[in-house]
C-alpha cells in the first residue's frame, strides 16, 4: 500500500487476474458479466480496490449474499464485481447496551444466532436469512411484515461506515441508540442501492428477543372478509407484530392450508402468559366470517410460518418469477387490490401478499407464462393502483424498456446532485438506482 | 440590493403584517432557548411569518436571488442555537402555519403544518385512540417542524423511537426554490430516502412546510411506576437490570436528589425528597403484558435496593408524576439563576461511571450539577447550575461542559442525543468525526445548498481561521467534490 501511496493506485489488471468464466457468470447482473471479480477481506483491501477501479474508470457493482441482485435497473456499465462477504466480522457486540457493529458481509442468520445466546434479536425479515447480508439488506432498504411491530431496518441503524467513491472512508452516527450529532448519513445510504457509497459496516440497535410468540392463521372465502378481519386487528389495541393477507395461492404456500381460501396471518409476540391471551383475543377479532382459524402453538412453529410468508414475498435472484412490490395504503387495499386482481386475471398471477402492517403489497407471476407485452401491461396496471411500484425481479431484456422504480421521484435533481457530488465519475452501480442514476 | 427593496419584496410575498424589521420586534428572535452566553445570539434583518407553503417558497426564491441568508424557526425552544440567524438575513418563522390538514386513522397518519405545537396534535387525536409519539419535554410549546429539524427525542422514544421514525413524508422548500413532497403513506417509495435525510438536518437543507406524521395507537394499558433509590448508583444498576431482563419500558427516566428538590419545591409532584435518585418507569401495551412486566420491574427494583416502588393508580397521579419530570428544567429556577444543559449520550452500561464522572467534574470546577435524564437510552442531561454574573463562573461552566463531552465520546457516546448541534456544539463535532466523515456530510449539504445560505454557520465546525466549512477540504478530498463557499 505504501508504494501505491507514492505512485498512485495499481491498475485493476495488475491487482486482479481475470476471473474464471464460471466466477464471472455467477456475478452476472442482468446478464452482464464483470471483467473482474474480487472478494476483499479487509477494509484496506477494499479501499485499494476501489481506488484502482476509480483510476481505471471501472464501474463497480458491490455484492452481498446476492439474494436481491435482481433489483435495480439494468447496469449501464459493469467491470468489477466486489463480493463483500469476506468482510464478515462482528466488530463489537455489547449485549447489555443492546447494540452491535457488524461488517457489511455478515449474514442475518449468523447474527441472530449470536444474538439468541443473549436472548436478543435483530427483528429484520428476510426470505433467505442464511444468505442475506446486512450490507445488502441496508442497500436494498426493504423491510418485511415485522415492520409493524418493530419498525423498519432503517430505524434500527445507529451508525454506519461507508467507503466513498473517492476512496475515503466516512463514518456517521455512532454506537449509541440516540444521537443527533451530524447529518443522518445512515438514511442517505439505506435504500440507495449502493449508488452513493459502499456500506462497509453498520451499527445496529438490537432488541430483547420476544419471550414467546404465537401466530394466528385464518382463512376466508373472499378478500373482502379477510380485509375486514385485518382492519379490525389493525385498529385494535392488541399490539400484534405482523399482519398479512394472502391470496389463495400464497395461502397454500404460506400457511399450508389447501383449497381456494384467502388467508390472514397475525403474529403475536409477548411474555409467555400474555401471549396466550393475546392470541386468544386475536381469534375473537377475526373468527366471525372465517372458514377456519388455528393458532401455531409453539414459538418455533410460529417463526417457521413467517419464514414461509417471507418467501412468498421475496424470491431468489435465479427464480424465473416476476416480482412486483407496490405501496398500497391500508384503507385502499381492498378496493385497489380487488380491481388490480380483476385486471391481472389473464396474466396468471401466482401469489399476492398484502402486508397490512407495512402498507405494501407483493405480486408474483410465473415468468415462463407471460410475454413482454403482458409484463408492460402488468406494470401499467400496478401503477394505476399502487401509491408506488417497484419491479423487484424481471428478465433483463424486459427491464431495458422501463425504469423498474417507476417514474422519477420529486426532487430528483437533488438526487442527481448527490450523485454528482459523492460519485462524480458514476462508478458505483451506474444506471441501476432510481431514475437510472 | 438595498434592504428597502428587500423589505418591499418580502412584504409583497407575505403581506405587511407578516414582515418584522423593527429592532424591538426583532429582539425576541435573537434568541432561542439556549443560553446566549453559550450558544451565542444574533439579530435577523427581517422576520417573516408566512401563512402558506407557497409564501415560504416565494420568500426563499427572493432570498436566493438576492443572496440573503435564510434561517427557519419554529417556537424557538431549541437548546443549541439552531434557530438563531447567525448571519442575519431573513428568519422564516413558521408559527402561523399551524393547521392540522388531514387526519387518517385507518392509514395512521396526519398531515400537519410545521408550526403546529407538538402536544396539540396528540390532544386532538388521543380521544380517538391515537397519538403522536415523539414527546420532547417542551411539547407544550415546541413545534412539529422544529421536532423534524432536530430529530427530537423525548422520554417515550425508548420504546417508540425518535422523531425520524414517525415522519412518513414531508413537503419541503429546497434551497433551489423548488417545493417537493418526499415519502408518503406507504413506505419504501423508490429513490433516496429524502425524508430521512431531511429529518435532523436542522434547517440547513430545506424548510419543512407540511409534515405527514405517523399516528400511533394508544396502548391498551399503561402503568407508571415511581421508585426511589438511596443512591444514583443503585438506580443506575436497576436500569441496567431492567434492560438486561428483556423488558422494554415505554419510558425509563431518572432524576437525582438535586432535581427532586427543585421539582418538589415547584410542583409537589409526590417525589420523595430524601431519595438519592428516583426512577420514573412507564410500561404500556397489551394489558396482560403490562401486568407481567410490571411485576418483573417491581421485583428488579426491590432487588436493587429501591426504598419502595409506587405504582400510580390513577390518571391524575400519573400525570402529576410526568408533569414533575417534564417541567424539571423549569423548576431549576428554584435553585439557580442560570443553567447550562448538556445533552450527551453514552452506552447504557456506562451510565454509572459517567454519572460518577459528572459528579467529579462538578466538584473539580466547584459547580453544582443536577441530573434529570432518559436513563433507558443512556441520554444524559446534566444541568450545570451557575450565575453568569459571578466572575469566572462561566469559564468554569464551559470547561466542565467540554470535559463532559470528552468523557462521553471517550466511552463510546455522542455529543448530542436529541437537542442538536446548532451553534452550541458545532466546534465539538470533530470529537466524533474525522475530516473525511465531515467531508461526506458536507457533500450532502452542498448537494442541496451549494450557495450555503440555508441556516448558515450551523452544524459544521468553524475551521481554524477561515470560519467556513471549506476549511475541511485541505484535510479531506473536498477539492475533488468542488465545494465552494459564498
């Protein structure tokens, strides 16, 4: 490194050898394969690498566990894939302070296993926690159904270290749960899809692990019935931590209930004797028009149920399905989801998950059964009924024609200005973020 | 540009009754709730009191065109000098914009104007079973716009989180004169989280003209416990034990003996004046869970030598206990002509040693220090009591304050938990952040406000000699970012 300080960064070709074809392909994004792939194991290595890439003008795509790499517009350029799973150290964990600092490549499941020993959790949903990394979760900025009870990942982040495109390492926030010192740069990078900097490490607050949990599941003939039950629970003081309605296909997968029923799943988390009463009271709220109601009577079964539900929402990058997320506020869910379903009838919608606790809806279509014209029509219909629409996964050739994040948000000139100031050479994920940033 | 012409244009924008430039009228706007001997004061050239977002935008466009600094202000209850017109110019005071524009319980939000007083919103929605969770102690006076600017906290953010967690969207006038909506009722709208970036930016990158705020369901049950302890140490270890037991109270507050004396003299809230410290603990949620957690907390407090644990049995009793806590700063007048309120945070486990250190610092500098704070969050509020007219006392107060900041940073804490940086603490920012860290933040500032005319002089440290944020660039890679300062 010292010689580099004198002579400037090494060219990438000297720093890295070209990857084996198999490696390059496994780091492909939207069918673009990188010229180089690297898996740095220290922040210094990563910094050197980014400086080299910057000197070469090489576009960089950072990778975590890869579970969400289907998200984003088709990259404009892609020469260097940076796998951050080598940065997987837990830098500190202070159980009594309920805080931790972890490198970007730490996997969610590993963290929760560690936290479990101290009866704590990081209450973040991911369909594949054994793969998903913290850095990836932060960059994507998506939170699942447990947002209702614990807030989004965004609100658990208390500090962050980011490698900027110019090779400087910038930290913001700190190691305490309450802090207004300096700008909240954590929120700038959360959900920015790595377009303004590469998240190197994240400081998080964790919470006491709920002492016990139950999940109440109910099935209904119609969306209308399920919606009414969901709204009743939402308006109650039962303090449930997740509340999701599923269409018959997703119900079969997520709840295991066979038949053509809409499903409702309600997560209860509380001290051991309280949770039993809580679940009983939930049942009273939702049973009136239900076909069937049952309660997962153990914490493990309850937890497993939600893992299924998260998988109906999310999917692996290599899945052939098309996935769309829409913002859909609770008060309009029944009407909008109903109308949307009518319009999408002919496209073979496979799963619809309506997260009443988050005001988000998730749709999945079997990719093999629809055409690119169908796809355009689906996106258009979603835009009519959603507050906002994001195409989470779709074949690259279809994504070319659209901005997967929909129309440019208000104040886009500020976002462009941020990009121009923080990544002037557009090295980080060029073209992938909102407005093809 | 003469000031006469500026006055004309401002008057045309907001009307004659909404432009102040009489020095007597301006006097009150020189200050906020910080002590001006510490944070400083400065008179704006004009105060405008717009009534609509369009008027705010128009004032900003005029200021931009004429290159006049703009400083937004709510109720002026800030404690760090954030709402002081440090370079003069136009102060945009938003207190006439105080309407509740929409309440939507089904989707759990309200849209309010920035000048709405924090408590007024909850007063309006609580009968329907909803409330706005951020509850700074000044909530009877402070505005929601100010809460957004400072990312304010309050006793209940232990469970409910700080203001940022409760802001779903914002209508903002940007330094380029554009007015935009960020965020919305459904989360995860694509793009950069402009709402999150705006909250806590202390009016340096935009002026909030409407806020879409989250409404939280009133919990089914609530218990307020008051537990006096013989010593601060005993109370601190009870705090750690409660957190370690996996209980998350809604609030977990501590007051020391000096504070109790002041509070009791002023309000007779029912705190025992012979205690070394008291904990005020609120538990809320599902009735069954509240009952279960209450039992656990009572056991823990007794185990840590609480003199007693009193559970408030009526709403009146709960309110009285809370009034004593929330009005504690005001009660300090019973003890001292002036106080310097620090707002630092330490990891929760560092509380006992930090409180010992605060006590030591007080003794070293021959100053009395009262402590009233958010123990559950590790957010301290040492109040250094003094008399500004006693020769030499102010210098000792400032040294004591700085020593506390150093200590808190050294044990892994932060120099402001909820009051903000403003003018008061900007030169201490370097205790926590490197030039590279600050350069990244300056990149954000520059992206929104390249002319550096929105609430200038705030947040960023004064560089040695040059007095502007550009002094950082010799340390970091600012040249590359092309930052220039007017």
